[in-house]
C-alpha cells in the first residue's frame, strides 16, 4: 500500500511512496523573504512540520486528521501568499499549495485541486511536482489511477534529480507494479534516492538488501 505523506517510515516488508516535502519548505522560505508575510509563512511551515513529526512517530501512514483541532497562527495568510505566487507563475509555490490541498493544511483536503496544482508545477519544471502527481496517479486520488502514468512521472522526476521520484520509481520496480519485477533496478534507484537525501530511499534500500 502506498502512503502519501510529508514524512513516512518504510516497514521492513514493504516500500512506500512519498509526497515530496523539500520544495514546500524552500518555497515558503523564499516567499517569506520577498514578502511581508514572514510570520504567517513561518507559522504554517513550522506548525505543519511539528504536527507531522508527532503523527509520524506512532504511525506509518499519517492522515489528514493529524491536523484536526490544531491552530496554526497565520496559516490563511500563508496559503493566500502561496496562491498569489502560484497565480503569478511561481511553479514551486504551485507545488507547495498542492501539498496543502492534498494533506488538508488549513484548507479542506481536495485531491483534484492538488493534482491540478502538481500538474502546473510539473509542467513548469518542478521535479517534486512530477513526483507528487505520480503519487496521486498511483493511488487514483483526484486523477484516474494509472501505474503507467505514475511510472512516467516518477521517471521524469528522478531524471530531474528528485530523490523521492527515484525512490518511488524504485518502489514500482520492487513490487512489479505496472512493470516487471526488477529488484536490481529497484536497489539502484533506492541507492540513488538515498544518496540524494531521501530517508525513504535509504529505508527502502536497507529493506531491499535485507531481502
């Protein structure tokens, strides 16, 4: 089963699929530096990371309900800043806004809206946007389920140096999902993902070596 999350832990018996986290932090920081919403941007970023850390500590697949009842000061302003930046052509912000919609950060979860934003990001050259759109196609969340499309998007993300894209592509090869099982290729992709900074890639690599 695939887990869409900003941070997940791979069980020793399975591989996992991630929604990319790093572009979210980078774009939020960059928007804060060039705008007058520094406090609001920092609040949503720090609040989301803290809450996800708590959720991830006890479960392998955190859900959107992890943020239920949580108060993140300034979150609406931060989301408005991301939306404005996305509409102005900042495709990294489009990806980050998509993450907010997919996980329900101070907005009702909406996988269709997330998919449209990830597509804009991917088309605009944001590797993590391609990875994230691929994860939705793999699950059939907000878009038609298609392992072929997911594989193509993960490949594109990996080719653009998205560590998560490489890890997720490796997961398909490891499971034979939409392709033949190729554990050697899976290990190669996990190693590339791990070297690129993906904790999930490192965990998947370790699991594949143990087998």
